[in-house]
C-alpha cells in the first residue's frame, strides 16, 4: 500500500470518527446505558462471587473489573452490533455496492478504515466514562505498570481486527441471502455469549469452556481482559488474536472475490 493509499484510508478512518462524534445525544445515552447495565452486572457478579469465591480463577475485584471492561469495549468492538455491517448489507441489497466497487480503493480496507474510526470514537466517547465510574466506586484490580496497559491496548486493537473480520463475513452473506438480518442476529448472539460479555469464559466448565476460549470471539473481551488482569501472557494472547485476524481477513477476501463476481444491481 503506497503513501497515497495510506492517506486515503487514514482520511476514511478520520471520517468514521467524525461521523459518530456528531451523534452527541446518542453517545450520552450510550454512556448512561452502559453504566446502568454495568451496575446491574456488577451486583450480580458480587452476589455470585460471594457464593463462589475465586470462580473461574478470578477474585471478586477481578470479576468487577471484567464487568467494566466489557461495558467499555461493548460498543467499540461492536460485540452486540452497531458497526458498519448494517450499512454494508443495505448497500448490497440496494445494488449501491456496485458504486463502491468502482472506487479506486479496496473494498475490505475501505470498510476496515471506516470501522476503525468508529471504534476509536466509541472507545473514547462511550467506553471511558463507564469504566472510570466503575473504577471509582467499586473495588477493581488494575495494574500500575505502563507496560501492562500498553499490552492491553494492543490486545484491544487486535480484538477490533477480529471483530471487523467476523462482521465483514456476516455482511457479505447478503450477496447470497439478500436479507441477512437472520445471520446478523445470530452473529450478535454468538458475540455476546462467546466473547465473555455475559460471563467470563473462564467460568464455563470442561469442554465447553475450552471450545469457547478457542473461538475467535474470545479475542474481543476475554483476551484483552486477561492481559490487563495478568491472567494471560501478552505474547501468547497476541499470537492467538493475530492468527484469527489473519485467517478471518483472508477468508473475507476470498468470499469478497466470489461475491463480487455475482453482483446484481437491483432493477437489472
């Protein structure tokens, strides 16, 4: 990718950031919602960990930290939806995707850049306040080392790549299904369950726990959380996340190639 292309995708990412920054009321509502759901989950976790101390290998402070990390990353990584996928699927349904394919830009990289800008805004605009609130009013387990926070941010970035790759594949299904809302909702459910958003994946017993931790969705929340909490080696986590990101992005490239050969513009 040349300098000119790099500037193009940087501009697309900046545009994605500015686009979501304009929705101030929606951002404020999202901050409020994440904080309220965080409170509900925290008190649920506190009761659960009172009955089962060290559940999943976490102490109570680590469990509380996990909750607020989930609320900070929920919108940024579009774990429950809210990313680019709805718009891309709509453009496929209407045939506007044909215009996108004529742009002097790579389709996958274009949407990746736009989603990166969205993710950064959602992390800063919607994720920081609930996390700061939780850290102030509840016992949390946060590292003091700058290196631990740096490793956490790397894990979040790799998790964002995996999240994009998964949602890109879901969006491309509209080339065949035309209405991919069913696939989209199934992907949201899988994301919420298999990322650790409902319960840390360490809590899941036996083979089920091993399976969900091996799936790509664990890269979204469980992996970054374990890096921050000191429960996983950063390098091994990065390798796991990067392997899933490369595999899923490559698969997305193959599906895109097959899909664009059968583009049908509505009306003829």
